[in-house]
């Protein structure tokens, strides 16, 4: 997934901050969102991201995968990523 040219993202110690310069919007997410974001930028598939997070936090994989997919859907809805 790629970012549109009008979107900037900065990963901080607290998570990730997105700036949509055309719409004047600032959005943020926590550290898990930042990890998902970073993996998406590396081209890692959602299923693999969910597997990694699930293993790290010892959380049910199906729940984590649902959350990862929901996060990605939110990024798409807010036009922060392009497929």
C-alpha cells in the first residue's frame, strides 16, 4: 500500500500521526497502529501482520486479524492509503 502524495506520516514514540495536507486533517493512532502502518509500508500482507502481532501479544489471532483489517479499512476510508 502506498500513501497518496498529499499525506504525510510520522511515527513517534506514542504511535503514528498522519497529516492530510489537502484536507487540513491530522489523525493519529497508537503504537500498534504505528506497527501496522510500518509493516504495510514494507509491503507485508495483512494476514502476516496479524500473525506477528498475535504472537507478540499472545492474543487470539482471529481477533487481531479482525482489528488489523478494520484499521486498514479505516485508513482507506480516510484516504490515507492507496491500494
